[in-house]
């Protein structure tokens, strides 16, 4: 068996293999609670694999919640709004979107400081 270049807890996007999904039953609840569709997170994740310039995409170290390994992410949308979302990896290289919302002021400060330190324009 060939060893993979990642560990099970890594957030990963494998071109040609990774799928992205979300719980259709949570779609309406997330839209009502946070004002964003989980489908929009799918769109932002798909942008990661396209060969076009994109803003800084930040991902946290893995953490466990509700019996699964999760990651928090932040990225600017096409309108310059900073968005925060949570994912987990599922079998067959599938990224599952758990939650999607506008980033808090504290999260935005962290993102902007990191973007500036790395030379990104935001």
C-alpha cells in the first residue's frame, strides 16, 4: 500500500479527485442563521483549484467536534466580504461544508494581518 503525502486530519483538495458537498437539510437553516447559502461555500472552494489569481485562503489546524475532524477557513468573496466557513473531510476525498457565514470583526483582523504579512492585497 502506497503511503499518502498527507495525514487523515489534513484539509486537502486533490485536483481531479476531490468532491465538495453539504447537507441539503442544513441549507435553509444556515441561510436563515447566517444569511449565506452553503452552495456559496462550494463555489469558493471550487475557486481554489482554478488557475486564476485568488485572495488569501486561510485554514486552521484540525480540531475535533461532534466526533469528526474539522477545519475553519476564511476567504474573500467576489465583493470583498470576508467569509468564514467550517468543513470536514469525508471518504473519497469529499470536502463537506458544515457552516458558512460572514467573518466576525476579530476574525477579519486576523485575516487582514496575515494577508498583509504575506503580501496579499485585500
